[in-house]
C-alpha cells in the first residue's frame, strides 16, 4: 500500500498502521516526480518516508516509481501540505520535514498560495519530534528571502549549519537541473528546540 487512501486509514496518521511498523518517520512536502523520495528511501531503509503531492499526475508517477523499486518504507498521499499539517499528522510524530524547491508562485496575485507562512511553519514545529528537523531549499531569490524571513521569525527552532544538515542527502530533479543551469540555491536547516 504505497498509495494512501485517506478514506481507509485513521486520522491523524499512526505510523504502525500506515507503514506496518513504528520507525523514525520523515515527511517530504511536494514530492514531485519522486526522485528525492525514492533515493532517500533506498538509502535509509530503517526509516519511514511519507510524501505528500498535490498533483495527480506526479502523485501517480511517484507511486509507480516507488513500487517498481520495491520500496516498503514509502507511502504517498495525494493532498495539500496544509491538509497534511493541520489534519493528518499527530503532534511530535515527524523526525524531519523536507520542503525542497516549493512553488514560488512568482506573480504577486498568487503570493497567497505560497507554502511558507507563519502558520504552516508553526504547524511543522508542532508535528516535529524534539530535535526534529526542517530542511528547505529554494532556487528563487525573492521567495528564498521570504522563506528566510518566515523561518527567522518562527519560535521553537534553532538554526543549523546547512552544509552539515544536507550532507549525504540525494538531490531532487529540480536541484540537479538548477545546478547544471548555474542557479544559486538557498538552503535552510532548522532543529526543533527540546
């Protein structure tokens, strides 16, 4: 059961029901085509990896790719990041959140759709376990500045060294493309205070 049917599981999620085991669980918000998700799950079989993707096309692609790899530690749910944060996750349940290259919604009239808002960051903090991490990357300068402001104003977190926090993690498809293009990538790493 890689593809989570929200009508068939208890809410908020319990990892024993969703994955058939209790293990440290990481969450990727916006998994896209699943490159990062599948490589992370392959490298860390001892961890549960839950991904949320809003796009039906990319959700299906991510499910298919995880199934082809035979990954038993991956689950995908098709919904929004906000639904995940405010309805589906229990307090203190997540070890690490990955929010990698979120849509910058560059047009001013679309800024309200951006994921990084104070209330979403507070919800991630609530869902993180003590010493849990929030790892973020963006290639969009203006949105990265907004993300920096929102994260800087958030309570309950301590900033981490980004190079150390991202060491050993796979690249996303976007990241690989952006590095080839020579784009600047901004990284943010936070740890929840105990």
